[in-house]
C-alpha cells in the first residue's frame, strides 16, 4: 500500500499501478512524466512540495511514461507533464502542462472537496 512519501516521490509501474491506486487510503495525485521533458523537471519538485504540504490529504506519486507505456496508454497520456487525481481508485480530474503551485493547490482543494 502507498504510504506517506518522504522527500522523493514514489514511482508507480505497470506492475503495481492498479493495486497501489486501489488500496491507497487517501486520494492519489499521479504525475506522468519523462526524464527528457523540461516542463516535467519543473513540475516534479513543485508536486513534491505540495505533497509534503498536503500529506494528510493526498499521496503524490509519479509514472515514467517511457518506462511504463502500458499504464500511460491506459490513461491515453499523449502529452506530458500530465497529472491525474484518483479518488477511491478512480480518475476524477487532471491537467496537462505547467501551472503555478498556488493554482495546483486550488485545483486540488476544489477536487478534494467534491
């Protein structure tokens, strides 16, 4: 089961994705990224900081689209960075590209309170 993440985000894989999302004890924010993607390198640390700030409300994880194409394909990830929020094992909302941290927090709070 996904536990609270300290400093480094947990990487999900094709093998563990469904089980980890399904068994999470709180909403899971998944960052679909690639190591060669410049905007992904900017967004990753922002999401990590937000995950620390909101650790009682969400779990932040990531999926490398190059290493795990099956999971990326399942969610039709064709542009990155691509972020999806899962609640109770189901995708509920997401966004593509960069956003300022305060906008991401507002988006998260809106979706967590639905």
